[in-house]
C-alpha cells in the first residue's frame, strides 16, 4: 500500500454525529525508537502497544537484517534480543524502508558508526526525499554515503571503522536529524554534542536515558544542548508504547467539525514536543479536554475528549510551535476551512520535503473544494468559510502521502458534497485501522 499496490480510491460523505471511543494505534515515533534501541541493547527488550503499520514493520525487518532477533508473540507483544552498541552485522540484502523517512534516517544513524556497509531504498515517495540532511552530519563521524543526485535513495552508507565524536548544530528543526546524530554517537568514543536552536520532539533523549545511556540536556544561549557519552552498554527495557498523538489528530479533528460529535481518544501521548496541535485547536475554540492525566514509561499521557465545535475562529499559529505539530498541519488546515477568518501558519518549510510537498498538496485540494489558500516557501494561510459553508465535491491527489489522504477524508465528513481521494492505500503505513476505526465512530467513508 505504500506505492507498490493498486490505488485504493475512497470517498468521504457527510457524516452524522461521530460518537464512541477511538483506540488509535501506538505512537509511531516511539515504536521506531523502541525497535532500534532494543536492537542496540544487550538482552531482551519487550514492547507492548507497538504500532503495527507498514513503516514500523519495515524497521523491524531492518533490525533483523542487522542481526537482532525480533519476534511477535500471539498476544501482540514484541520481543527484541539486541546485539549491543556497535554490534550490528552487515546486512545480506538491500534495506527497504518503504515510506518511512523516520525509519531510514534513524537506521542510517544507528549503523553509521559500525564498520559495515548497508544499502537503503524505499517506495517512490521516500526515494524522492532528501537524505543529505542526515548523511552530512554522519560524515563528520567518518561515515561515507553514495546515493542518487540530490542525496536521494537508493543510497549506500559505509560505516566509520574508527568513528570520532561530533559537535553538531542542527541547521533546521528536525527530530530525525538530531536522533540520527545521537544514535551514531552511541558507538563513538567520548562525548557527542547536538545543539538545537529550536526544540523538537525528545523521544530519543527520553528513551536513551531509559536504556541507560548517559545523556544530559541543557538550555543555553546557543539553544538546547544535548550531550551524549558514547559507547555505553544499553540495558534492555520493558516498553509500553503510548498511543500516537499524530494518529489521534484525525478522529479529534473529525469530531470537532462534525455536528453532534463526542469522541473519547484514550491513552494519548502528550509529550510537550508533540502536543502543539491540541493547544492550537483549543485556541481556535475547539471543545477539547484532557481527562485522567498521568505518566507512563516516562511520557505524559491523558485521555482526550473532543466534541463538535461550531464556533471555531482562525488564528495565527505561533511559528515556534511548528516543530511540535509538523505532521498535523495538513489536518489543521482542514479544520481551518471550517473556522471563521484566516488561519496563518508560518515557519513550516519542513512540510515541503515530507512524504510529499504537503503545503502544495493540501492547498491544491482545499482550493478544489472551494477554500481559499495562499502559500509561500515556508508559510500558508487558509481562509475559513465557517461551519456548514465548505462546498467540497473534489477529488484530491494523495501523492502517496498517508496524512494527505486522511486529512481530505476527514474534510468530507462535514462538507456540502463528498470528498474523494485518488489513493488511500498509503494510510496503512501509519494508521492501518483508520478506515474501520472511523466507521465504528459513525463516519461514512466508502471505497471506490
């Protein structure tokens, strides 16, 4: 479904009230990291709640290819017997990371300081995405990368036989780049230092500390300075993966724009580096509340209750919030269409190099559905029409991008006319139960 299968056309029709409980999948970011760090630990890591979407399954396969034993038992619990830091074996075949930019970039980091060579590829979408943002800092450790023009996959990484520690300032906010450098730093002697001028999601830092790495984060005049001491022996962990806030965004936003809706989304990770969308929705006037706040596995979680919110107002989203909600801007732009006034989104150039150019893809689809959109290199503005006034009726190109496909299917639940997506197959990469879950809540999404 990530670009290799027959396209799956879906059409979303105006829905009655969405009600009930939405049990969204496990957090994708934490799932990737659980498998990779489990493979770099010595002993057995046990993972429950792992997201079993195609992206994460591809990462599990990759860890097997590098020598870890990765199995799933009948109860759905995953077991990873790691090979230790620096213990990756050379894969016998090309590593196919499917649609996952997170997977390929983190795995490149993890193997870049091992004395092995690995070749990476992906689907048509992933093979268009730039990898130099990761391979450039990995070269500082001593790794070498050879790929297609523009630093694109397929690409071969020759790991550093004698890695050196690195001090690296991340040029643009990117948790993937930061994480790749930290994972590479695990097998380098001494201290690897990463400096972020804008904070990004910190799952890697939290999880490295949980596995026993010596890692310190300080806020300084330079920004956020993360210092990792290399060559630790990572201890295996028992990990309960919280549910994915990026997946929760879809039933939450659907409930907010669909009349009469009241949806509970339990056990959602509310890491402050990930929860920007929910703060933004509340500022727009959404009826969104947090219930039963608690902490699980070092991550803050809560149950989210989202209700229909007919009086949404457009706002200017603070640019500093972009890193904490970068994957949620597509569905936010859908909510903005049903608000009164303009929703302004700035500092979002990262959206231009995701699975697709997400600004262009969303702008084109929204315009085709009767919504005015202005956009520039790192900003866009959606002029909302208010509840009940969004025409719809368009067929949108998903561009092999799961979040584009899901966002437009959410839009169709509250437009005057149905909204179609040319290929919803890529949804399986991150949210394989999306179709069934939304149907259980009362959504009218049909194939064909």
